[in-house]
C-alpha cells in the first residue's frame, strides 16, 4: 500500500440520484471528490504523463458514470465510480470516492449530505 495519492476535489456536476419521486424527475447538483492511491515514484522521477494516472481520465469517468443512469443511493454512485476508475488503470491500488448532495431534499436545515466509499483491488 502506497502513501502516494492523486486528489481531485469538488468536481461539480448535476445527476439523477435519490429515492424520492421528485429526485427521479430532475437532476440535482452534486460534488464529487476522488482520492486515488497510486505509486507516484516513476512519475516523480521522469516528469512524464505516461508514468502516472491521468486525472483528466478520472474526471471523465466520474462525469460519465454520474450521467449514465439514475442511482437511488449516493453509495451506489460512489461505488460505481470507484470500480470504473480501477478498470481504467491497473496501477491504481484503491480509490476513495466522496459524493455530496449540495441541496438535499430533507425537512431540516442541512447544508449538504454525502458519502465516502473506498474501493480497492
């Protein structure tokens, strides 16, 4: 297990997620963050993109998964993003995916609600 990480924070997008009927009818704003555990030794020495995980690809994966279908649970969306990221690059040891609803439809004053899911090989 490496201590190296690539962090992507606060990717803003809209997606269809939730169990309430109104959440099926309209997309809502989400914030997604990724923390990718990967050995960065080669990239640090070479200064070459081929020796690291391309964070632009990870952003595309998270965006594509979020747009692909309705998820009832944030947990399910986070898990699917994590598993898709593991498939894109075999050097990724694990990934922690945070998914936050920015305007949760709850009958209380809450700024956000979110989950964090760590997916590993």
